[in-house]
C-alpha cells in the first residue's frame, strides 16, 4: 500500500495590500495580521516537513504559528509584474478584465495563471510521496492553483475559488491522485 501524504496549505495573515485591494509586493503583515496569526489555533503539527513561501508575510505567519521550515520558491505568490503594489483601480479596466478572464494573460509582464498552475502542479508532484503530514505556509493564489490541480479543473475557474487570509486547506495524496479534504478552514477562533 502506498504512503498517504496529508498536505495542509495555510495562507498568510492579512496585509495592508489585502485590506486595500492592492496587488501584493513583498510586504509584511499589518498589525491586524500579526495579532490574528499570534492568536490562531487549529493547526496540527507537521511531522514529515514544513515549507514556507519566500515572502516576508509568509515567514511572519509561520513564525507566529510556531512553525519553521524550508523556504520553497515554488510556493511564492503569483508574479503580477509591473502591477505589484498598485491598487486595482490604477489598472486600466480592459487590462484588469483580461487578467480576470484569460488565464494566459501576461500583459503586466509577470506570470500567467496557467504558469502558476503548472508551477504548483510540479511542486505537488514532488511532495506527493513524502507521506505523513506536511504543512506549507503560502498564498491564496497557490491554494487556488492546488485546488485546480486536485480537481483537474480548468484554469478559467481560478478566480471562482475564495481563499481568505489565515485559512487552512487540506489535500490528501494516495496513489494515483490528490483529494481535496477541506477548504479555507479559518485558523482564528
């Protein structure tokens, strides 16, 4: 019988960019996010490994949750290119609509949703055989992509998945596939 891997994807706590509907840069948690992460509960420990996206907000969330792990480049946030740090209102409406409806859109000079989904698919393939429990502190975009990969859903469904800050989504892998166990479970009480 093949090993079962339980992967819990935890989204970082809230930042100013999240609250202001800005495209993220490498910003830290804001005071609300820091307090929420420090008060969070409901996350069982990883026994096979812990991974953390490279951004400040994920490292701060991991620290507040008492987790330390390997920095994993594949878990970095969606690269929004020249839009990083800008508000959604600052983007031309036709460009924003193209980004929200065309998963191959790269007009901002960053990553397309299809690129992100493929990056996450490759990472999931790598952790599938680890067995036991794995925790990854990452971003809503990574969790959306992981759900799409698990359900074999089209990339056009990316924006139809709501993944709030400081939530846990759990996937199980048993050969030959991943299974979605729970989605966006709040870590705060």
